[in-house]
């Protein structure tokens, strides 16, 4: 399985594209390393939530880096195209004075202002 695929794809957002990032191609060790890199960039965070489906595995690995009661809620996803899934995950949440921070592995489109990415790829 390849990480980058060419073809015609319709993403979760409804946007069509001629290439796709297939995160199912990442190994467990890849996910562990990505979680470590994200934790270094984010610093302290008190809790983590993954955006279904792509962010769930990443969130599981990031729990090892949580500092309970210190820092923001971290909302994560594997790939961001329009930011809609991240915004839906954040909607209606209050997380005290520490706030909410978003992070994705790959940004291939419009990243919400409250989020960061490890890798940004152009369309």
C-alpha cells in the first residue's frame, strides 16, 4: 500500500481531488514517531481527542504524552482538506482556561486558525 495515491477521489468534505494521502499505509512505528513529533511541537496538553476515523489511531498514541490538568485539549486528525471535520469535533466544546488546540499530520488544504500541521502539502 502506498502513502500517496493518484486517481480521482472524493474526500470526506465532499471535495474532489486527483491525489490522496492514504494513512492506512503508515505502520505502527510511523504512528508512534508522528505522535512523538507532535508532542514535541505542542508541549503540554491535558487530554486528546481524535477526529473519527483518521485521528483515532493518532490520538491513541498521543495519550502517552498527556499531562493531566496541564495545557489545552488537543484535537487531532490525520489529514486536513477543508478543516470541516476539525471544526465539527471542536463545536460546542468548552475546555476551561487552557482552551483547545488542533493538530494534523498532513494539511492539504485549508487549516483552521486554531490548528497546526506537521506537513503542509499543496494541491
